[in-house]
């Protein structure tokens, strides 16, 4: 398939986001959409959005649970060989709804909501690392054409947070987490947004508290990782910051990848670009640190 637009978005409750989500689909016209934190059981998701998605010609693969987690893939270009979960991954304590994969337009697409980790060296942190190790094995043995995307809950490097000093002692930035992500990428996956915009200030998540979005005090934790054959097709890769603005947004913005064609042009790393400047190092803290 050519001219394919792939998007990933942690919607932080699809039920709460419907007034934003459907107009966004109509505006951006993605061919494949990976969702995270849907926070709905599969039957409730279908009751809420099944008809609207069918009208827009999306086939739907779901892996949800009541109240927490939940992932989905929506596709206009085929939805084959659906697999829910990550083979060999641990639970906490049960298996959580954190992964779904399907073949869309000849590409193996993984929609992922990686465990948060909560506190470094905690049980949940160890669960996160073990979960990522199992994911690596699944991707290693999968097809050559692949996109591994979603809320990875890891900022790959210091440039992917507004101030490294503010994150000292926090998850998302520790050496073991970054090493686990690097081991996944070592399978031949390209961080296409960062590769396209190596020197730009790019975030995908901003805490709701303390005016973090308006100050552009964020993190880049929602990633698009593409295998070599897919990465070679990338014409545009960007963060749809517009979807984080206004009333009732998620605390994450969608990440959009255009293959073979770029219907909006190669329009930059963040759309629209933020007006806030980077703060002086050490001058801002995380809301939970205050």
C-alpha cells in the first residue's frame, strides 16, 4: 500500500475523548490509528464507537479492560493476523491490556502501552523491564516490515525531556529503561521522528498540572519505531500538538507518520510549533516535586 498515514495516540480514556477524537479522525484522515489507554472493555468500546468507525471504513482490533490500560488498532488498509498481548510477558499480577498487533497494508503494526514503572527499582519497575524484554523477543521473530509504536513510557535521551535535572530520581529516564529501549531499537528499528528532526525540541506528553503544556514543559515518550524497509518510506513524521490544545484534551498528543506521500507536506516536527522557550536548566520542577 502506498500513501499510508499511521498515527499513534494515548487518548487517556476514549470515552472522555470522543468529542475530540472523531473530529480529529475526519481532519487528519489517518489510515492506521494505534490507541493507548482506551480504558474500556472491548464490548463497551464497540458500543461507544463501533458504528462511527464503521462509517469511516475502519476495521478495529481491540484489547481492553475496564477502567485501566487498553489498546486498539484501527485500519482502513487491512487488519490481519491480530494478536493481543505480548507472548511471554509477565503480568502485574494478571496479564494487562497493553499490546495488540496486526498486519495493516503489509506492515506488522504493534500498538503498545508500556508499563509506567512508577518508582525506580520497585516491583512495577522490574515488571516494566521484564515486559520490554518479552516484547523485544516478539519483535525479533516478527516480519521485516514493522512499526512498533505507542506510549513507551521512556524518554530515549536527555533531549527528550524539558530539563534532565527535573527528572533525577524519576522513572522514564533511568539507564536500565533507556537500555531496554535501545535493545529493542537494536533489532533495526528507527526512531523516525528523532532521526528526521535530530536537533529539535519535541515532546508528546505534558502533565495536566501547573500549566506544563502552555510552558512547553513536556516529555517525548510516545514513539514511532519503524524497521528499515518502512523507515525508508517515511516522507513526514511529526507531533500533532494541535490535538493537545483546547477543551478536554488528552495529556498526550498524537504522533503521525506519512509513508510514500506527505499530504500536508513535510511540515515540521511539531504542529503547531510551541511559542514557549526552553527554560533555564534547573529553573522548573515537576508538579509532583513541588
